[in-house]
C-alpha cells in the first residue's frame, strides 16, 4: 500500500541540540501507526513539524507522493492533517453540533440565521456512520472526556481531515470510553483514515496499531509491523544507551519511618497503595500520566481527604484532608508540578515568595522579624544557587529553572522533615536539572525524607533509593537501589507483560 | 412529566422574583396594582438597556464599566443638541454616532491593544463623568420639552409604555441574534476560550469590537430614554447606580461573571427582580440608605442560594 503521508529526512535543531536527526516517518491510509518513545525522544517535535507548529531545518513532507509545504497550523489543516491534543479545544457552552461547525456554520439560505437543524442532521449522520451514540444538541459541558474527544475527532473528520494525530488519547479515559474509542478507531480505519497514535501503553499499541515506530534521542530506533515485533523489543529499544550518571552520593538510611502509607485507596485515582519513607530516603513514584501518582502524593500531603486507608507521619495517623497549614507546621513540604499555577505568586518578589511559609515562624511577639526573614531568604538563594538580580526582583521574570529553585528554597529550613516533589524538573533545562538533583540529594543527606513523582525514567533511576512503579492506580512493583531494571520498570508502567 | 425539581433549580430566578412580588403585595396591596406594574415597566427600561449591553460584554468574558456614566453623558449630549436646535433628530443622530464611536474605541483598546476591559472602561467612566460636568456645570440643567420626549417618556400603546415595548423588542431581537446567528455563538465561544475561538477561525478582535459598540449603543438608548422620562438633564444623575443595577440584573439572571455562559431570558428575569426591589422599596417609603442595604442583602441571598444549589448539582452529577 502506498504512503499517504511521507516525512523524509526531517532534521530540527534547537540551538545546539538536535531534536530530530534525519527522521523518516510515514503512514498509509487505513493504518494506525503507533509512535513511541520516552519524554524528550522527539515524538512531539516530529508531530509539531507535521502540524505546522515548528518548521524543520531539513527534510520534506509528501502527501500522496507530492511535496507539500506545511509552515503553519492552517497549512496542516488545509492539507487534511488534524491534531487531537490532550487538552481539548472545545467550547463547553456550545452544543456538540455548534462545536463541530464552529467557525464555518451553515446558514439558512438567504438569511443570517443559523440552520441548526441541518447542522445537527449532518453531525448525526456522521456519528451514525461511525456507530457512535451522541446527541448533537447536547451542550459539550455535559459530556465526559471520552465523548469530548469523539466530538473533537468528528470535527476533524467533518473538515475533511484524512490524517488524525492522537496524543496519548486514553490518558484521561475510563475503561468504557477507551473501548468506545478503539471501536471508533477501527471504523475510521475502514473509512480509509490514517491515524498516528502516540502512546506508551503497550496493550493498546499491540491491540490497535498496524505499525510501531520507536524514537530515541531524536532518531528512529525501531520501525516494524506489529506482527513482526514484540512488547519487550519495543520497550528495550526505548531505553537504549545509558546516560552519563549523576553521581549518587553514598548515605545511610536509618531510623523509624517518617511516613507510612497503608492501603491507601481513592476510587478512580489509586488503589491499595502502601509504602514507607524513612529519614534520608528518596522514594520515587513513577508511571505514565494518569497512573494516579500525583493524586496519591496530594492525598498524603493532606490536600485531598477523599480516600480510605491511613497515612501516618512521625508515628501518628494524620487526619485526611487536613490541609497544607498543618502539614507545613509539622515539617512536611510540597512542591507542585505546576509551579506557575500552584507554586509561585507571580506578582510578588523573590523574597516574599521564599518567605511565605516561614512567616509564622518569623513572628517575634506577633510582629514579623525583618532580620529573621532576610537571613532565611539569603540562605535560601545561596543554597539553591538561584540566579536573580536581587531578592526584590518579581519572581515572574525568572526562568523556569530558577522559579523551581525558589519553590524548593521555601522548604529548605531546618524544620523540614519530609518533602513531596511532583515532577521537579518538568520543563527545566539540563543545567538547572543538575542543580535540582543536587538540592534533592543534599536534603536527603541531611536526613530529610523525599517522596518524589517523576515520569522520566532516567531521572527516576538517577535519584531514587527506592522506586515504586504504578499503572492505572495500582502499585505494580518496587525496586531498591542499585537494582534498577529500566526495561522492567517501563514494562510495569506501560502495563506490558515481559 | 416535567421535572419540577430541575425546573425549580434552573429557573429559580423566576420563582424568587414571583415570591418577592407576592411578599411585597402582602405588605402593600398597591404593589400589584395596574398603575404600579406599569410604573415598574417604565422604571426598568434604562437599567434594562444597560443590562442588555452588559450581557454580551460579560458573556464574552469582559466588563464595561462605562455604560452608566456613558448614558448620563449621552443624555446631556441630547440635551445640548436640543438646546441648540430646538429639535431632537440631530441630537439622536449625534448620540448614536458618538456612542458607537466610544464603543469602537473601547473595543479597539481591549482587542487590539490587549488592555484589560476593566481598566479601559473604568477610565472611560471617569472621562464620561468629567465631560458631563464640563458640558453642563453642576447645579444647572437643561429642560427637555416637546412631543418626542413626552412620547418616549410617558405615552402608552395598548396599556404599555412605548419605551417598555422598545425594550422588549430589543430583548427579542437580542435573543434571536444570541441564539440563532454566528455572532451569538462567537460571543459564547470567546467567553469560554479566546484561544480556542481563534483556533476555530473566528475573527475574535472584530467580534469584540462589535460587542463593545453594541453595549455603548445600548447606553446611548438608555440616555435618550432616561432624559425623556425625567424631562431634564444634569451631570449629577446617578449613572453608576444604573451600571451596578444592570450588572446585578444579569448576574442574578444567571450570567456567569467570568464569561462564557448566560441566557437572554435569564437576564430579563434578573431585570424584573431588580425592578421589583427598586419599586417596592420606594413604594414602602424605605429610607434611601436602607434601600441599598436591603438590595445588597437580597442579591447576596439570591446568588448565595443559587451557588449552593449549583454546587449540590455538581456533586450530584459526579
């Protein structure tokens, strides 16, 4: 069968780093082509080139054998290529049909009025064609995430797209919705649609894809028909060569557990998870997005009390959902994954951002002690090697890495006993990453227990004293330093059988 | 069978308004007399016009604080042209033209220069207030007499004031535009997510400018009707009271203050709610200061109840 889309020799550099190096990628009609790789392997960059968000330095894109120029998202749209992102781009308050026809509404002939009936009829016809049950007149806000995804795909199909790129489409879906999506994908294949399917879930890939391509460090390392490869082969090719190791300092982990999590369950998020964190120990939770680890970490911190099971801290059980104030007072800290939203107060200075959790401790007879705050702030900036022109600088002007360091530095006082970190290096450059790893190890060296969530396997194995892999809310296995088997960990995370 | 519980929850503004009217009737039977209802229908017209303009602005995720003082300025512009020419035609043309220009200016500032609507329209509020005092010094007024003002301010058709009929017609037209044209869908889309609207190919800036021009035009109409009803214009008129009543009306009517959601019908009932309160408190000779306190309390109670109901529905839905 001939390729409908053919990307040849795609190369793309960001400054000195080659994000894509001479990549060939193609997709037939009626084919699901799975694209796999670790974070940073180049999958999204490749798809952004295809979608016109980035333009490549070298290489060509052909549609049905004819070269096309895709420089903007509009070009991609005109070429019939649609991207379905994890963050959907629907308007909640409009109906299903209203969303599908948004921007190209049908009007009753000769009037300025919308022909809602005809729009609903056409949407219904398209839904029927794919065997989908959905009311075109239903407001989108009343749909669940699986149904919203369907609306988004139908919108793409009705604007004459023949290539659909899906980025981790099942990460937010229930089992039932997944089944429906797979049924829908089968029907699309029958209709001749080509689908590029980005996922880490091996069972899904081996269930619906015809071909699988694995990327690593900006290159294609494996591209096979599904029938001619296996789950272990795909997993192995994802990890490949070892990265230069960050020297993990030697340390003693001893003493009573700081934190004991026993049989913690929250319906739809995590199920029967138990573990301990001892002083000086770095325990890493890892899995795919949607594995339930962030929800778990937030429940431990007391942000969410909607769980069963117990969390004990310093030997006594904690009240579910007690809120951050109690946690902070007792020496438990949290650095969230979304620092711009939950981490920093953008309009305040570096000083105020650092001092925030210390204000209560800086009270001297009911008055804030300026000297105490200055001392804490100066020490924090020094300890984290944060680059800022002065403590008075507004934090929003700092780089991502420096913002993250400040989120950390808030917790670096002597009372800290347990620090919970969610994706501490997300969106941060390599140099800042090394600084952050150093801070984490320093803390552990001082006897602070660390509970860390990371989706990056190299980071996981670099930092952890113990790793707990999670898949769909369940803890799958645990690994103790230094017996880390990356392939097995990835297989756990992807729900694969090895 | 209709789901009574659901109806109560979603249309509760109707029941609250009717219940409030009943309470006022029990206190003073005169409240529901034909004369008084007719008076209410006339009193709500300026608020209703400003509320309608504000409706589209708020649904699109913005706010227009200049509508109230704007209507005072437009009333004064009308008065000045009447004083100069002795007629109304030129004055009305001027009000319409100037208000559209002011709305265009607001819209460009908000869409092209990306300034927050709150800041742009707050500035325009002060400009309108200042210009009003500049044109007619404090303590002075221009009297408006003649057929047109009497017609707009006091004449009826089949028992209804012309001004009220105009308001109803405008709400009906707005209903059709909001629910049955592209423009209405685009206002909702922009209020939900400007970025997604842009991605769908909507010319967001153009729609926004249109929204601000319409709201300013509404404040122009409000100025014309306000001045006709009173028979004079002066810079001390309470434009900001009008603005706040208008915002209260649409919020009570279920418009989400953050944008993206609201119905014209809801806004109309919210308007009646405000109209009933304003009228009843006057009728019952409640002192002005207590008038405000009472209004604030009732609005808070109504919105608070609505919010609690909404939250319980969210929990149900899970």
